[in-house]
C-alpha cells in the first residue's frame, strides 16, 4: 500500500469551538479558530479520503472537496457527527465546551435596576462527542486531541484510555505561538501501546499532513478497517 493513503475512506473531522447560549445575545465559548481541524480536513482530502467536516462557529473558507456541516452548540455538533456516520476515521479536533448554561433565557438577561449584585450561572455538563463516537456501534478508528496547560502526557494518556481511543494527539496549549488560534502547532502522538512520537513546531498545514500520514499508516498496520 501507498504510505499515508486514505483512498476510499470516509473521514469525519470536527473543528473549532462550540458556543453555548446564555440568552439571545450572549454565549460561553473558547479561543479555538478551527485552523487545526480545517488543515486536517485538507490533508485528508490530499490523502485520497472523502471528508466530512463538522465545524463550530469559525471564520474560515471550506477546503476544496470537503463536505462541511456548520453547527453552533456541543449538542448540535454531536448530532451532526452521529448523522455523518458511518466513517472509517474520526478526528476530534474541536474544542467542545464541557459545560453549557442550564437554561438559555428566551429574552436578553437584564440587570436588576438599582442593584450592584453579582450573578450566578448554573452550568450543566455537555455530552462528550469523542467518547460517544468511540463507544458507538459504528465505531470509526478514533483519534482525540488533549489540550492541556500542565501535566500534558499524564492527562493525554488518561484521556486515551478513558475515552477508548486509538490515538491521542497531546497539545501543550500553555506555550505561546502554538495551539489555540495560532498559525503553528506542535504535538505528541500517543498510541494505544503508549508509544509516543513528537512532531515539532511547524505550520498547522504541514503538521496536519504528517498527522494524516501517520494515522493512515497506523490504521493500515492495526488493520481495523
Ligand atoms: O482551532 P485552533 O485555533 O486551530 O486550535 C487547535 C486546538 C488547540 C483547539 C486543537 O489542536 C486541540 O487541541 N483540540 C482539542 C481541544 C480540547 O477541547 O481538548 P480537551 O482536552 O478539552 O478534550 C479532549 C478531547 O475530547 C478532544 O478531542 C475534544 O474534541 C473531545 N471532547 C471534549 C469535550 C466534549 N464535551 N466532547 C468532546 O468530544
């Protein structure tokens, strides 16, 4: 077989942040730009795959030959990912909000007139998209990211095992110039046997090509699909 080929495979990728509404004009979110996931989608197309890209609210053009589905919230992102199955490979690069406001007000929330009181928000857990797809009857070969500011390798290995993944991409998001909303990234791949492989700082485009080639090789050798 050809190194790094995903020819004939359906690859599902999610990217960007999710937005969790508080009221019609406010939301909770994070700094993900979607660049890493969009670069992975482009690289997967180059490797011969049919690609579905489920994107949170981002400001990026759709890569050529990619089928894009736009979503806003984590719950919508989960539904869109499940609707895109079956897939041979799922890569979860999205920065999904772990929590959402327990209630979304139908009208704009107002301050109490004449009061300086603070406000307490009640948040509830969002579904875990990655763990849900990894436990799905139509389980794809499943790759997660671990974005951490400390104890990167420990948390990444824990997520690999706890979420039952084939591969985790450990991403140190404490370093400036890489990670959220930057042009470059640097990651460490950790497989099920806990072998790790460092991919040093490079543009997200270049890094995505290397990640896709490694995944294609691993999928071929682990012979899952
Ligand atoms: O979008 P960019 O600006 O290019 O930045 C890229 C990135 C830093 C966002 C990306 O490289 C990255 O690390 N993505 C994962 C971000 C994240 O939310 O990591 P986490 O460690 O909190 O989550 C672990 C994994 O579970 C991730 O694959 C995540 O998609 C998934 N998850 C998390 C929570 C949840 N409710 N559902 C999920 O599927």
